[in-house]
């Protein structure tokens, strides 16, 4: 990972603008999940650290834009760029990171470059879908999972697939691994938004619903409630709930086991991903670690 961090620093320096360095230094590094996948799948390829750095720049750019769209004031527990320097600066920094990543990406083999580039189109489409879906309560599980795949899983899938291309490995099975890892990872995040406290999350608990996002636990809850309770849940959508209303939602989720049902889907996706790369112990460990985050 030191080589990846060095490549990221080099790419940022090559933007040749002190303000970019300052703003990028404010971003929290995060888990570097996508970079770690690339290094584990193509550990011996000389260009794997650069590809990992490119993908991490793309991910950072998408988060900058995401924070502007959501008007998020924090990211990973610290002030977001749009909170400290304004939305215009955050958008432009995201654009710089995207363009710098693509400038480097075109130097790769066509299939590798196309794999990553198409994922960026997909995640942007997923973000648009997410915004549109937040305008009203969504009770369609399939529609939600389609959006989740585009917004979150495609870049993880592409990182796994592109690194398999670099290493000359079975592209399809690594693509399955990346796709399912991405979906399961986001479902666990959806669960944590409900079950974790504000200090852990770096934002208020159950904030997804306040922002209008109907994640799986809410979709499953809606389906389980009676008509009167459905109306109450709909009234609370995209509004800041009182403590009593928060407790009511949590109580109903416990009653109808919607967290457990969501977790079972994440476990199922994780199991399918493990089956695809069962001989790769480190990749299996990533899935196990990810699943353990929920409780």
C-alpha cells in the first residue's frame, strides 16, 4: 500500500496546483478497499499500484460529488470539502481528480482502461438514480439493488476485473467477487446507519431515511407493516424524526426482523463471492471482515 500512496501523492503533485494538494490532504484516506483488491489480485504486476491509485482517485472524486449532492457536512467524521470550502470547490476538485485519473488510465491496455471507464459511467448513473429515488418512498427491492449495484458495486467489480486482466486470471470469477463484495459492503453500511451510534458513524444515526433513502431495512419494514403503520412510516420519510419516532421505527424493525433479513442477503452475496475465489484466502478474509462490521 505504500507504493499506492506514493503513486497517489505523485498524481496529485502532477496537478501542479497547491490548492489541490491542500484540499486533497483534507480527505480521509478511508479503507482503500479497491486498491487492496487490485494489489491482492495482481500482486506481482508492476502497474498494479498505479491502477490502484487511479481507482482511488476516481472513488475520491465520486465521494466529493456525492457530498455536494447530499449537502453532507461531514465525511468519515471530519468536515467535508463542501462544508469547509464550498460546493463549487468540491465539484471542481472532483473534476480534477476524475480527469487526472483518466489521463493516467489511457496509458493502460484498452480492455483494462475500458473496464474502469465504463464503471465510472455506471456509478454516475447510479448516483442520478439515487437522487431520483429519494424524492419519494421506494418499496421496490429490485430497483434499490439495481441502483446500489451501479452506484457502489460497479467500481469495486471493475477494480477486481481490471486487476484480473492485468494478472491474466479468470476475469469472470473475479468480477463476480467484486460485484457481490460491493453489494454486500453497501448493505452492511445500510444496516450500520441504523444500528451504530453517531460517534461511530460520524453522522447522525438513521440519517439515510432523513435524506430520503429507502434502504433494505426500510423496504422490508414497509412490506411487513399494516396499513396504518405504513402510513406512519411514509409520513416520516425524508423528515427529521423525533426520538419517539426513531424508537418506533427501531422497535418495528426488531419486531419484524428487517435488519436480520437485510443481513442474510449480505451473507448470501458474501457466500457467492467466496465460492468464486475460494482458493484465495486473503480475498475470503476481506469478506469475513466486512460481514463482521455489522454487529
